[in-house]
C-alpha cells in the first residue's frame, strides 16, 4: 500500500473530567522523526507514546500535539475539616479584633481548603492512547488516499517511459544503418582508398560505442521492478528512491551514447519523466 508522508489528522475525547485532544501533522523526511508536545501531567507517557506511533509509521517528520482541558468544577473538593477549623479561628479573631472583616472567599483561597481530585493514572493513560489511536487511524487513511494518487502518477510515468524504450528499440536498426552510411561516406571522401577490413573494424567500434541495447534492457528491468514494488504491502519509499537513481543513470548513459537526434530527444524526455517521478517519490513513506 503506497502511503504519502504528508497528512494531518486529529481526534478528541471528552468526559466528566474534561477533554483530551490529539493533533498529528506529518511531512516527508528521510527517517521517522517524532516531535511530541504534551501537557505536564502526561509527559511521563512520552516514551510509550513514541513507541505506539513508531509501530504505525516508518518514515516522516511527525508533530504531535496533545491538549488536556480538565473540568475543575467536577474535580474540586472542599477540605471540610480544615474549613471548619479556619471558621472557628475567624470567629475567635473577630471577638478579639471587632474591626476585622474576613470574606468567605478568602477562606477558600487558604492553601489546602480546595483540593483537586487526582486523576487515575491508568484512566489517563487509557484516554491518551485511545485518542492517539483514533488520530493515527485517521492519519493512516489520509496517507493511503494520497498515496493512491501518487501511485497512479508513478504508473502513468512508467507507461510513458516504457513507450519511449520501445520507440528507441524500433529506431536502433535504422540508426545503425545510418551510422554505417555516414562512415562509408566519410571514408569515400578520403584521397586514399580505405582498407575494407579497416572499414569494418571502424564500423564495429562506432556501433559498439553507440550501442544502447544494454541500457534499454536495464530500463525495462527497472520498469518491471518499480511496478512490482508499487504493489507491495509495506513501506516502499526507500526502494523507489533507489530505483529513481537507477532510472536517471540509464537515461544519462542513453543520452551520452546517442548519435541520432531522435534518441537524444528520447533521453531528454526520459530525464524529465524520471525527475517527475523522483519528486513524487520524495513524499512516499
């Protein structure tokens, strides 16, 4: 399955204790690079979060943003014993200092009067991984949709390269015949007659230098291998990147050996197609 490395997804979960949201943004990268941003109360789970993401993604720069919004009205509790003791002290102070006025809200601000119920660590971990998994599911679906489009583009370029290879094969007998005619014409213009054996040797040498059958065969092999790789059910970005280098090498050699305008133009067109493929491959996981 071809997957793009560029995608965005988010998920959110809510409950009586508040909400938890997770955003994932990915762009192309040579390796897997994770950049998590977690609230303080979840930072202890970072290593487990990294492992969970690495099990699902193999390449790309991934920005992970987790936000936690707790509902304080549900989790706050009053320390009644402490509040009663402070109230008694307040009444005692008022009898001794009649002018002193103390508001109830000031009692609530006394350290320890209001206590926030500590979240269950297991429940907090379960909530984080649940929302992360949903975000990863959405991210994977997006990457696969984009990957399907990239795969279609690559297959279209492969078809075009295959047509060029077939055309050059058809032209080669005619190109060799034209090369022989040019060589014979040049030798005929010499004042001294050329040795027929020497003519054959020179002709063989020129044809050998301009022979591109090996390059065409390798291009056909690369086309077949790329199509096979596109059908694999695993990350294939690195393999495709290597194949693009091989395509480019054969296109360059084809151009350097060219002795005909048609094969020269074909080599240029090959380079254009290979570069278009290489740009798309950079986004494949």
